[in-house]
């Protein structure tokens, strides 16, 4: 009985250990964009790194209101999608 419980707990830990974090969304106005580092900064100071998953960077303009979808990796907000929002 105890052995079965230990096996179930171990299996549960293995299944959840590899589970990726859910993507998050954030909205804000772009304060700055560094094309070299691919870092976008919102007016609130939050920074996001644009990844290769973002198909176009034409929407990234200072002063634009945008919505980003991102994953946190190694303490950085890695953008996987970017949409322009109505002001």
C-alpha cells in the first residue's frame, strides 16, 4: 500500500516537473524599442524581449498601444506574439 502511494506521488511529480508555464498577456504603451537587443519597454518600465516567433516588428513603434503575449524564461519576458491595440 505504501509502495503504491510513493509510486503515485513520484509519477505526479514527474508529470508536473516538465509542465511549461502558461503564457501571459500584458498591454501597454511602448516607451522605447532597441532594435539591436530586441527589447521593448512599456511606459510602466516593464521590459519584454521580442523573439523570432513574432512575425513582424513593423508594429513596434514608440507611442503605440500594444498587447504582448509572453513567457517568462530565465527572469526575462520573452514575447511570442504582439498585437496593436486601439488607443
